[in-house]
């Protein structure tokens, strides 16, 4: 809803509820098969009746000549969001033991003509009515612009796999506010309860598919919990499924009137539980500011409505400031939301925002940093989409300081100016499933960076994520998809997809459901050429590079921890100490602070000569704008290893050629504030 071996490398007036929902829309027994026994990709038994796959040929297996896996990556999908938001927002199920007719049916309140399909009306306009019948006619759904009907039926995912996809990230998703304001629900709105259920059902779907192939472990849908397991699955020609999480209040970490509603213990307990469920990637914030981080805003009228929702949920509106760098959050705009404001307490109004103050003042909180470091300890990958640029910048600083590659941008919600920093860390980037022209344009913009860092590319379908998908380009469009066509590897033939009485054609239907992912990729090839598709086909290897490097990451030894220190001066305080040793005590809450003038220095004695390659400086608000890092073996003769005249505070990481040194000195030349220089922690590393 909305690496190892790599170089660092239109609508009517609606009620406040409708506004909020509009805003947040931006998240039968088996019978024998005729398959030959050697056709491992065809089940020995499949439910009857069922959807067609409409792909022939053997899925590719093994690796390429370089020993690399191949295949497409969907880094952002929501298979079971029908279980989210109170269970009645997304209609239909990905699978059912009672068969396709039970799985692909509409919500009961949508019958007989869709008049009560409130969310469908809000998001799709018109009179809101539709034919609710799914199986077998599918007159009105699924469709590229219907956000309330199941798009992830298992057989449609099977078709995407047969078309060359080898990685699927199933983001377990929900939002307590959507659930609480939506008119229809059949369960609690507790976010973690929904996450647990969606995780269980993912494993249940794996077992359901396994039964078709003769037993446990034999199906093509394989949930994996480490990169080696994923690599093995892909080499077998199957689909590696990774669990992720995208919620607004993970671990119950909401904030009310800027007061956190969770603790470090809650975070540890929550991370441990998610890890045990098999979750390996997650978002820390989504749509609303929470106790962990600020969000990247939604824009215009949608942003105004979400802002109302934020207030109703947390008691606070978004607050903005002038951006400090080229990155910025989305502009909120000053669109009116009169009906929404009527629901606010007397005297409370939605703020207006200056056009030149576009960044969220809320970044990564102390609890958020604790959660980030907790994810690192558990070798989990962090999704930075939806984080404010202030929060994202701090996350990237932390990861750079620790050389941790586990950073993901899975569906076009980060500021694009972060692209090179993500690749430099060894992270992975996927673009939202835009129409082919838009997708190609953005892919071409970043192609040179992918070439420089030797990485592949991904897409994030966000199916079932109420985001909207590519519409039809038209039966007479240039370079339209011609059926049948061959898969990218050339080993399979893909025809129009049929379920029941309905056959879909990407040219005239758009990306109506997950089974049309291969058709969409073929559209990209025909419109934009082979290069973008080749980058996408390298996606599986790159994703596993990022994951594997995260798993293999070892926390570096801080040679400065507990070392002897000295400084040109230390600020005096009656209440606490700002002595030099406070910056090497391993406590991020203590600090060294100097007197208030430019010419100050801070020195560390490592005790013996060591190889020094990397220095990290965690500045307090009083930071160095211009300073240099000097090294010495004897404390007398010094050489400059690194310097800057553009320091901006935060967490700085200096990397340089490994140099033997016993002594390290930070020589201040110009302060960034009227105060002195102040450091929370100094890190010195050999790696």
C-alpha cells in the first residue's frame, strides 16, 4: 500500500469517513491431471473447476553461465489483504479449499448491484455500482481500476511464476484507522492480530498448493526464510516467497500527542515474533507518523484528508520545515476538506503549509533507531519507502556507518535522490507497477547507475494494495502485445489468460490481476526494448545479493570503545559531564562538548598501532561544518586521512585507504552552529 560480490554498488462530496478511506487507498475436491509424470511444473491433481494458466512449456531452472539465478522480482505484493482492514474491504480470497467459486466471490454487502460497495464507489467514482458476480462470469472484476476485489488468486500467481517471476515479497498489511472507520468488518482492528493471520494463511496456501503436487515441499510456491534457501528454490525453477510487513503501527508503536505508546521491550518482543513468523523485511512507518518515524506525506486533497486522519488517530497534525538538502517529502498542499474539518473538535483546524516547507519535522525517533538496530541484529531488511526524508537520511547514515546493505525501496515511495546511496550500500530498488511508458522512462533514468553498480531491477505490483494499476493502452496501440508470445527466457509460450467465462487481454483490459504480470512485462519489451526487461530478469540475483549480504554482515569492532581520550576543551556543566571519554563509552545518550569557538580538537589513543579504515562521528546539534580527521603512530607526527568543508551534522562516515595508526584526532576548523563541537559517539574501525 500504497551486496556480497557487488561494488558499493474525479469525485462527489463525501463524508469524513469517505475522505479518510480515499486517502488511505493510496495501502472442490481435486481431480487427476493429464500431465505426464515428467512435467514437474504441472500438478498431479488440480481442483476442478479452476482457473486456466494458459502457459505452456517448462519453466527455466538452474543458473546462467556465471552461476547467477535468473528471474523477475515482485518486491511488494499483498496476497492476503482481504484479511486486513476488518476483513471486508478487499473481496474474494487467494484460495479456498471449497474451490474457485468460493474464493472468487464478492463481499455480501456488494449484492445485488454494488450499491453498498462504498469503498469501490469512493475509489472508482461513477455511481459505484457493479456486477458483483465473480466466478464464472467476471463481468466487472477483477479490473485494473477496481481496488476492492481479489487480484491475487493463487492460479494467477502461478501464471506469473510460469512467465518468469522467481521472487515474490508478500507484505502482510493492514491499517487500524481504515478498519475502524470502514462500515463493514467482521473482526477486530488490531494490526498485529491481522498480521499473524495473514502469515498463517500464507503457509496454508503453500500447503494447499503442495497437495496438488503430491505432498509437503513439492509445490512451486515456497516460503523461504534465508537467501540460501531462496537461491535453491529458484535454481529448482520455483517461486521464492518472502514475508514482509507494512503497517502503520508495528508492535503497537503509535504516538498520541507525541507520546510513544510502546517501549523498547515491545519492539524487541515484536521483532522476535515477526522473525519467528518468517518475516525478513518490513516498514517502520506508513501513512501516519508513529512512535518510530515520520512519514513521507501524501499530496493535495489526499494529503489533507490523511492529515485529518492522522489527527483523529494521534492528536497531532503533520508538521513541516524547510528541507535541508535536495531530497524532500511530497507537498501536502492546502486543499480544503470542509466536511472533514466539521468532524474535528471545536476550534481545531487543518493547518496550512508553506510551499517552501516541504519536509516532515519528524525523522527517526530514538525508539525508531532502536528498532532499526534491532532489525540489523536480526539480519532483517528495512523498507525505506513511506519514511520521511529526515528519517530515511538517518537510516542511511546508520547503515553506512555499519556497512549494512539491508535497505529496500520496493514501490517508488522514496525520494529518487536516494537512489545512488541505496545502490552504494548494496541495497535493492524496485519501481511501482506503472504503465509501460512510465515504467520505461523511470527505468531508463536510473539505468546508468544500475550499470555502474552491476545490479538488476525489480517491480512492486502492490496488488490488493488499493493503489491502481496500468490501464489498457488500446487494441490499436502501437507495439501492442501480440498473443501468444514467448517468455523472456524463450522456453514457454504465453497466451491470453482465461478464468471461467472471462478471457483477459492486456491491450484492452490493462493489468486487471496478477496473472497479467507476464503480459505487462511483454508490453514493456515491445514498447521500450529488451534492455529494461534484461535488468528486470537480473532482479532475482540482485535481491538475493542484498539479502545474503545482510545475513552475512558482521558488526565491526569499535577500536575507540573505552579508549583513552583527550580534547582541547570540555564544556562545563553543573548537572552532567561533557568530558572526552563520554564519546567513547558506548552510550548514545552521553556526549563530549567543547568550548564555543572554531579551533577545537578531539583525540583518541587506541593503545597500540592498528589499521584504521573507517571513522564514524555521531554529532549532536553542535556539529562540525569543516573539519579533518588526522592519524598518527606516535602522537607527534600527523597526516590528514579525510576532511570535509560541507558537514551537515547527523552521523558522518569517513572511509579512506587503510592506514596504520595509534592516535586519531578530529581537528575542528569551522562550527556548523553558534555552539561548539559536540559528539555523542566516535567509532574507529579497521574494516
